C-alpha cells in the first residue's frame, strides 16, 4: 500500500495471497474496506479486507467474469461485479445476486469500478 500518492510502497498482503489480483476496489465510504477479485489455482474468488489490506478473507468463489469489481458509493459493504451482466452483494461479497444486464442507468460510478 502507499500513503503518499504512490511515491513509496509497503507490502501488506500475506503470503497466502499469491494469486493474480484481477481487480481491486476501495470503498468511497470507508477507505479501510477493500475488495479484490483474485485468480489463480485454489485462490480464485472474491476477497475482502476491513483493515486497509493488512488481512484478507475469502468471501466467495466466483468464476472469472472478465469484468471488474467496485463498491457502492453509499454503502461500504455493497459491491458490484461484472461486465455485461452485473451482480450485486450486500454482505461484503459473501453472496451475489444477478442485478441486470449492462445499462447506462445502472448508477455505477465508473471511477470506482475501474
């Protein structure tokens, strides 16, 4: 992690997080909350951290959708993931429901989902 806009970096993830970080999101409501989609052997899934990445918990197994992951702009435990089909979780990524096909009116903030 970086606390100086990327000038210096400190490793915070533990050795059990050696998969490929496909996507990483930071909650705009609570910056302690991070969500990551990992891919790699038995690590594939959604992971959640409530301590700025110091520790991670695997929340759910999900197939690599080719999309991205992002937080709701109003709830630090609500996540969205996907690309053409959007899935929503209201419990930090433990369970997911299909919300919709992609729509310009979905209300996702692209700056949070990128």
